[in-house]
């Protein structure tokens, strides 16, 4: 997909978007193919999946144009993320029966696509247990399913365990793959296992004096998550140390600086 096409999308996203043109453009650019994995999806398309702003779609759903709202729901159904799912759930109480139906169908379709893709990956990894990339993809997908907000809390544990077990198998083949460390840290943190999360996130960040551009966001997020885990365990000094190192690695990151100020302020209050 050419760069110019994405630039037009960004222009649309930055303007007042209550027009049918927006809906048709967004539907054209956001494709949700269950056979395409995160590792095989072109980087530009993955950026759209991960980063596109849903605020214009929220504005459309707050309006009264049924055709636009139907198009917005279709676009949201192709963004399997928590903010998109939240908007679809809010549309379940729309005064128009047609919109409620489309929102309910979209949510059901998203759940089915997640389940179908996870089922295929489970079968594939069972048949080929040494395929590290597929184990990683399965863990990422299970975590994304949990983070999407589609699942009831009682069901989340199953998918978190599924992802963790898949990564345990991947570690047998790739013992030093840092991607596995990071994913295990995220899965453990989501499951409430702060000690386990801290262990794996420390391993991911250990000895890292710099991050290549393509890994910078992962490094930043890992540091923030590790600091949160250590703080939650009562290791305030360790959390401050993690964030101090993160501020050197990511000096222009406001979120890291803000987290450091919050935790240092908490420590100062304890001393007082």
C-alpha cells in the first residue's frame, strides 16, 4: 500500500469527520483478515490497526445519521482493540434498533474471529511444537483478546494461561528470545502475578543500554509495566530505579517522566 494513501487517511483523521467520505475511506484502509497475523501484516497496515484514532467514530455514533453510524460500526469491527470494543458496547444502547443490531453483530463477529484464529494457532502449534513464531503469535493474540474487553473476567484467566503455556513451549527452543520475556511479563501482569511479571520484565530489560527505533515502544512500555509491578509489590526504590534508567533511555518521553514523579512523590510522602 503506497505511502500517499496513508497520508490521506491521516488528513481525514485530523479534520472534522462527520461525512460519508470518512466512513468509506476508513473502511478501505482498515482490513481485518483473520488469516493475516501481526508478524506477517505490512507495517503500515499494522500501524492503522494499532494506532488509528477512534474519536471521529465516537462523534459519528453520537450523531443521528443511521448510515454514517452503520459505517462507523463496520470500521470499529475491524479494530479489535479495547477502545473500539468499548464504543461498540455503548452502541448497544443506541435508541435505533438497527444500530443496536449492527453493534451486537459486530461484537459477535470480533469474538468469533479471535476464537477462530486462536483455535487455528493452537492446532498448528500442537502439530509443530518447535515453531517459535507461531507460539509467540498465539500468545500475542491471546493477550490481545483479553485486552480487547470482549471477554468476561471469568474467562480471561483461560486465555492468559493459554498464552503463557505457549510461551513456555517456545522457551524450550528459544531460551534467550527477549520477545518471549516481554510477552510473559505482560501476561503475568495482566493475570495479577506481579512477582512473575517483574521477573520476566527484568530479564527483558537486563543489559539494555539502548533500543533500536523499532523496539523503542516495547522498551518504554516494559519499563513502565515493570515499575508498576515493583511499586505494586511494595518495592518503591526498585520502581524508582527502573524509571530512572528509563528516563535515560527515553529522555523525551513524558509518560516515563510523569510516572517517575508520581512514584517519587509517593516515596517522599512516606518519609514525611
